[in-house]
């Protein structure tokens, strides 16, 4: 659950409420139902490949190296765009909890400084970086836990959902989808669970359903406390301002504590995802999958891949400068990550057929269908017309084309010393 719970629950409620009002909290359980077969399939993949390797290895083993590379590439692209969404959400959250100033009002300068700070932290020693992120773990669950605990004291018994809000609900799933990404990291832990064939899917399923329940309760709580209009305008981290007078003492503390925790979780999420992307790029480069792979793996004095970090930072900055709309960026990151899921799920289906493991075939088929459905949904959310959607989809097309070119230009001779597969999967955002 700690891995699965991410910053999406702080970013998502305002953006979802802006579209579907009081019905917006229902986006979480409905999206969770669609994700269920995908969660079970990632647990199966983790059981099949206990040494790790992430989606690159998962797709490679059932299909081929090119399929593995494309899965890893799309996954990395999706999470690179996710870092951009985290930077945009970081500024948006600060604007909601602080008085506006010249620095926050200058979007380009703020984004530039934020991306530079992210890159600088990712170039520090991994030991220091890990301790920094681990120290912020409590910040991740604090806002959600407090809101759920005070829910009995703030529930609005006149809470109603209108028919237009229900009709608008399907259009608001983008950031619910975004909020559930990261569950796939648990696949690398499946083999550590006793009797993993039976218990790993159970653990993944329990953790995922419990996370979905917490997301739903938190969103329902802030809706009751703030109302859909104030939630959409100020964001979930501002909920402490709306606590009733009967909780005055708690309110004084939380008005300071909750916004701080919210800012820290988004900051930590962006850094964690960038770090995971660097690990993915470095691991793929060590296998000689890029043109100039040795260049990508160059390390600084702290043993960190500084050229890979620079590439990552430049791409993120270009994306959020050209695409400042967080909803557009959110849909693009959904598309990239979901495309990254697709080939491993197809690979799993192939491997199950080869091994005669027919019992789980329906789940794998359901996961592929769910992924395709979410891809179609995210693509349609890019615009109203096909032309508009295709134009807004171009950043992924361009990044995939560049990635494919550097793959085709790689030396055909494989490295003499192949590294052991590493954990290539990003932690929850």
C-alpha cells in the first residue's frame, strides 16, 4: 500500500471535481475496477521473473528484444512526462497554499528552477537520495489519513449528486488513471512473498483494493468539507482551511501541516520518478540498446549517470514549456505508461500459452482489453476532433521516433559482459 499510494490523490481530486462535481469521488472505485486484471497480471510477471528486470525484461522474454526495448522506451517516456506533470502540480499546489509572488507567477522560471533542483538531487549519492525520499514517506499518507479520521465530524448530510454530474463522470477519469500508476512496482516484490504463486496476487489485490478505498474516502471527505467548487478552485491540500470551529485546535495545526506535507509529497514523487527513469535508461544503455550507450552511462563523482539526468531534465523542461496544460500532460503520461504496459501483458499471454498455464489466460486477456480501453479513452480525452487529438499526441510520436532511431543506430555486436537484470520499474509517483 505504501508503494501504491502516490501523489495522484492530492493532484487528482481538484481536476476531477472540476469536471464531475459531487460525483467525482466515484472516479476512483470505477477506475480501480478497470485496473484489477492489470494488477493481477503484473503480480504474475513478478512471480515469473523473480530476479527483476521490469517491463523491458517482461516483454523481451515472451516476445523479443525489440518488443522489450519498445516497452521500456514507452514506459520511460510515460514517466518522463509524469515528472513534467508533477512539476506543474508542484507549482499549482504552492499557488493554492501560499500568497502569489513574482517567482510563483513566473511559470517558466519556476519550472526551470524546479527541474534543475530535481536534476541536482538525482546527481547526489544514491545513499543520500534514498534517505531523503524515505524520510518523506510519512508526508505521503498524512493528509489522507487525517481527512479520513475527521470525516465523521465534517460529513454533510445534505450531500447530493445531480444527474448532469453523473453524466460528466466518464470525462473525469484522466487523473484517477494517473493516480493508480505505480502499482506495477510491486511486481518486483512478488517473489519475496511466501508461497508467491498463491499469495503474491492476493497481496497485490488486497493492497490495490485498500488503496482504492482510501482514495475514495479521502476524496469523498474533501468534497463534503469543501464542496466541489472550492475543491476544484483550491485543490485538496487546502482542506484544512475548511475544518469547522469545533475542531479549532486541530485546524490551527493542520492549516500549516497539511499544505507542507502535500508540497513535500509532490516534490518527493517527482524526484523519485526521475530517479527511476535514470535507472531504466542506465540499465538499458548497459545492454547496448542505444546509439552511444557508453555515453549515456557516464557517471559523475557520486556514481550517478549525469548525461542521462541532463537528457531527462531537458526533455521535461521542453514538455512543460510547450504544454503548460496539466490535463494535456496528464493524458500524455497515461498514454505513454499504458503503451508500456501493453507489450508485457501480450508477452505474459504468450508465455502462459507456451507453459500451458491456461487458468490465468482469461485474466491476461482482460488486462490487455482493459489497457486498450484505457488507451482509447486517454487518446479521446486529448481533444474533440481526430485532427486535434493526433496533433496533441505528437509529443509521444516524436519521442518514440527518436528512441527508435537511437535503437536502430546501436552497434549490432552485443556487449561482452552482459549485466544481470536490474529492477527497472519506477516507484509509485
